C-alpha cells in the first residue's frame, strides 16, 4: 500500500479539475462571441492545463509506478478521474460558461491561497505559482458576472437561466459538514490541505458578494445527490469529453512527434 495514497488522491482531484475545466474552455476556440474573448478563454484554459501538469508531475513521483503526467491525463478511464462535477458540464452559452468559470474560480482561488501555506513544500510552491494566475481568473469571471447580471434585460435573463443549469454541482465545492471528506480531513490534520469548513465559508462569502453586485438571486445551498466526482461517479458528459481529448493517445500509444 502506497503511504502517500491520500496525497495522491488529493493531487489528482486538483489536477483533474484543472485539466477538464481547461479542456472545456478550449472548446470555445472558433466559437467565442468576440475575438478578444476567444483569446482570453484560451489563455485561461492554457493556464489551467499548465497547473494540471504541475499537480500530475508531483502525483507521478509519489505513485512511482512507471506512468508519467501524460499517462494520467490521457490513459485513465472516466471512473479513475476525480474532477469536480461542475467542470465537466457542457459550456452551454456564454452565460453558462461564465457562471461555471466563476463558481470554479471562487473555489480554486481559496484552495490555492490556503495551499500556499501547506506543510508540503512542493504543494505550497505549485499553489503559490498557480495563485498568481487564478487571482486574475477570479477577477475576470467576477467582473463578467456583474457585467452580465447587472447589464441589459437580455443578459440578466440569460444569467438567470444559466445559474440553475450548474448550481446543483456546487455541492462538491461547499459540502454539508456531515458529509465531510475523510481524505481532506486527514490532510488538513497533517497541515497539507486547507480546513474544509473555512474553505466552504470563504467560497460562500465570495459567491454571495458577486451575486449581490450582479443583482442575481443567490440560490439555496445545493443538495447532495448520488453522483460524486471524488468517487469517480460522473455525469454522462465526462465520457464524451474524454473520448475526444484522449483520442490521439489512445489511437497511437507512445507516439512521438
């Protein structure tokens, strides 16, 4: 049994979520509502893919089973992925994409901020580097939430329609206390990961502030249901995404350029 199992599992959660969200954003290539937004979405997506690689590379060292970062990204099946359910949801229209991005950014920012003080120096270094990028991600998505929510009648209506499409998946960002995750609790006790309760409170506060500024009603807390990205029980959308993302590596194993 690998003594680093908890840490490996946690690293995969961070890496998988960043990778899948990055992949979703890159799907906007050629489809964004404006050239400037296409470039911005691609840049955020590439930031997240780069962060995912950093987490994967550390996980690879702890696994020590011959796999590399590419193998973790491209040769694991759907049930082996540990990403948040939120990030695997389809992009929808621009309002859905921005809502998804903001809800993820508000969580991601506070996670990396806390991990920057992790007792694991490697995790702290990766988090501190990623935090610089994610600070911008959060500012950008928060500003778009306000611009659309408190904008025209049409943009406000689009936001009102977008929120219910993704809100239920926020239960993983802010789980009820009685459903606290054992792995994260153990890593918190070791000083490796953030306090789950403090993280949830910080996420709630940020989301409430931005929704208020955007004149958008804050939904009731999401209710837990049978799906769980942490357990590899995903929505139908992840398998479709992976089929496209992993095609080249699956079709031509070990190919080199």
